[in-house]
C-alpha cells in the first residue's frame, strides 16, 4: 500500500486533497444555511461547535507548518464557516434565553 501511495504524484494528492477539503466545506455550508434558515432552537451544543473550531484551527496551523496547501487552504475556509455557524447558533441560544 505504501508503494502505491508513493507512486501518486504529490501534485495530484494536493488536488485531490483540495477537492476533498472543499467537499467538507460544502457540507459545513449546508449545515450553516439550514441553521440560519431555521427558526427552531439549535440542537448543536457549545462543546460541539467549539470543539470543531479548535480542530480546524489546529489542522490549519498544521497545514501551514508543513506547507500543505490542501490543508491550510480548505481548513481556513472551514474555520471561517465554523465561526459563522457559531455566531448563528449562539445568537439563537441568546434569543431563546431572552424569551
């Protein structure tokens, strides 16, 4: 298996990594749109939201450290989307507390 992986050019791996990372961003964007359009209380917990924010921050730094474009580029997008999702959910939770 290791020989097979080494036979794939690094540039192809980067391209596939970017496509996979952008697919993950698309899924996160779909969740963000669903959450922002819904008037129902969010089922996402603070721990879940902040946990993913931490994970994205780590992998973004990891990608920058090892100069892996597929990681830092797509994770930067995911980090911003996660920040927006956190904002939407926290606003809902504050609104719910004030009712």
